[in-house]
């Protein structure tokens, strides 16, 4: 599996959410279910999942950008 665009989201978390297990037949991969599950991760804004024949999957994500900062008592 190859993941592009993830800097705040762990690649293992993406693989787990998407059901992208090593050794799993690519024909068993439900691309839409994988996209939907990966998109639910906190930092993920957009996601694209594609089979790369003969034996890998490419995941491209765009992560959300923080829009504000919150000052707290501890700095």
C-alpha cells in the first residue's frame, strides 16, 4: 500500500480504517467502503483509493488544515 498526502494521519491508521490488510486479495477490496471509512478519520478531508495492478493499493489523501488556535491557561 502506498499513501500520499498524509502528514498528520498515521499510515497504519489509514490502512486499518480502509481494511487494507497485507495479503488480502485485491479483488476482495471494497473501494467505496475503504474511501468512506478513511474519510471518517479526524484529519482527513478528501480521499482517493485505487487498485494498482498487479498487487498494491494507492491511497491519496488531503488533510484538513487547522483554522484556529485556542489559548489555554498552560500556554
